[in-house]
C-alpha cells in the first residue's frame, strides 16, 4: 500500500470513506514524519500532537456515524500567521513572544468545521515579510529539495516557506498560507507544490496577523491541483467580521478541475519577458504555451504596460500599510515587554528587541513614505499606479480568459545567498506582485525541474473570482508535466 503520508487529500478522503485506515492512523503517520524531519527542515515552529490525535479521534467518530465533513480527518499544517484558539501564534516574531489567542481565525474555523485535523503551526518569514523564510525569529526553513550533487541548504521560498516545505516533505497533506506579494505562489514554485492566492476578499482576513491589509489574502498549498481546490472550497467564505470579505457563494472548485481548456484563450503578457531572464525559465514558459495549445486553448499575446512599475509601487504600498499595522505592537497588552524608565522608553526597547531587521527596515520605509513631505510624492503616486495596473488587466481580460507567466525568475537559491542584498531579494517577487496590486487570483503549478534538479513553476492569473478557470488550466499543465519525483528524504539519514 502507498505510504499514508504519500496519499493526496483526494485519495485519503476515499481511503477514510472505505475504512482502509482511520483518521488516527493518518495523523500518527504524519506526526511520526514530523518527528523525523523537523529538526532538519524547521518547517514547524510548534507541532501539536495531542491536539491532532484528539481531533483525529473525533473525526473517526463522525466517520463511523456517517457525519463526515468534506475534509474529515485530513491532517493540515497552519501558518503561524493564523490565530488558533489556545495555541501559540506569534507570526514568527519575538514581539509576539508567548501570545496565545483566545479566538480562532475564520479560515481555520472553516477548516475545523469541515473536519480537518491540525498537526501544528508552521514557520514563516517574520510578519510575512520575506521571500525566502530567512527572517523568522525561529530560524530559516530548509527546502526539502537539493541541487543535484550538492548538500547546500536551499530556501523554500517565502513568506509561506514552512507551509511549502512541510507539504513537499510529506509532513502534512496541505497547509494554510498567505500571499501579500507572492508568498503562496513563490514558495509553491520552488518546492514543487501547488499554491493559489485567491481573489482579494474570497477568504476572510479576520484572525490573520496583518502585514498589508489591502494586499494580504489567505490561500492553500497542497501537492495537487485537485487538493488545492478542495482546500480552497473549505477555506473560502463570506465573513461579516471582515469588511473586505465578499458576500458571494463559494463555487465547487473541485468540480471545475477536469473541465479542460478547449475554447479558452490564454494571454501571454509581453512585459513578463524581463531582461536577464534565465533561458530555462523562458523555455519552461514556452513549454507551458505548447501544452495549453495542444489541449485546445488559443494563445494570444497581451500587453500590460504598467507592469514595470508594479514592484516599486508594491514596495511603497506594502511597507506603508505595515508601518500602520505594526504600530499596535508596543508591549502593553500582549507579547514581549522590555522594561524602560517611562512608557516611551518601554515602547522603544520592546520594539528594538522584538522586531527583526527586515521588519524594522519595512516599518522605516513605510513611515517615511507616509510622512508629511513625502505622502504625495510616494504613497499617493503608488496608489495611482495601482489603479493603472488594474486597468491593464481589465483591458487584457476583455480578450483572454486566463494568463500564463513564469512564477519565479529562477529556481530555489541557497540560504544566505541573497539575504545580504534586500533589492536582489525583492526581485524574487517580480512576476507575482502585480496580481496582489490588482486584487486578482493567481496560481502556481509545478511544471518541471531546473538544470539543478530543483522544481520550477508556471503562474496562471485569472479574472476576479474566476478561480475555477485557474484550476482547470492548472490541471492541464499538471497532467502534461507529469508527477514530480519526491524530494530525496536526506533528513531521515541525518536523523
């Protein structure tokens, strides 16, 4: 029989239904895998084995009485940005040291209502600020993939690096993640997993630690397109507690997966051919075009002329919102508190000790662009550019149904390789930030391996609230590319 940890969510649901194994056995298999791998990968900052087994036992009882939910007994990892009632939630920042929320985020509450089982809290870049999961207070996450003939530790992408690494290494069947400028799609691409950032407003942001409120969006990472569709179907909902949550029915995403692309028009944005793009990324993109054309889609080149402004505009808007959101962390009500001789020095000492370097950098940038003399020159101009970026997409979507681009400018790089150069690090988001600036859905699907033997992904961009077209298009690419080999479990030999 296939190892329980190798099953897809869809396969596990069928196995549980047939009573081939129990939810408790499924949870135990994943907890055992975490025990072996986590010291090497650092994907989980807090495994919750007792809670997992209690939830799995309750799932087994519901399965026996025929009351199983759509994700009954499915073991998941939860990014440490999602508030989990009674379980430490820190956004992987020292400033939230020991914080245990007395409430549950809407997204995780939806998953538990669907019967899912929580294996633990996953590592991420501090406050989701990073593209490589190297800024976490708990240390970097290690990508389970390695370059051919090398033992160099690679990054798993960020900020949802714990989510992508855990899914790729079979330490959970799926994971929650968040995406502010590429933090679901970019880690999915470099770990050979599937990740979707839904349309802004599709999943509630209530109970998720905020980075940039007009850009943040929750979504799932899993190993197949179908599994990702099943997870999003459970995560998405209207939520009156989030004023940006859209009051619209949640489609049956899984039902759309096998519809194919015959009759669809796929747009190829000319502006995504950036100077210095690696030849293998260009070749992968062309391969994706050929696969979709072969499956019956029409291909059309489109123009998104304001794309070149997206990255600089993003790095004004996101830090500006972050500087406002992070002002609440002052050591008074929760988290870390450093002593001071008065209230002001207590604030200063707490923030000095509590925030990491990248978070401090973005707070300073954000405060600067919002200051009296620079608000019009920077922040207001960036918001106007955002409107133009959205208008480009609106115009292009009059002619095409979906767009195909690379997800990342290259494969996973080694830990420490780019962390000394913030600009080089920020360029990792060059293909993904436009989607957040325009509030659109974007999905990364594995499409092959790099010359180094590590995964590469292709990105699909859709119309607002048309995630179904992304899933059906991604499934065609997934089928054409064929299943990726598993990463070698070098960590079990090291254990």
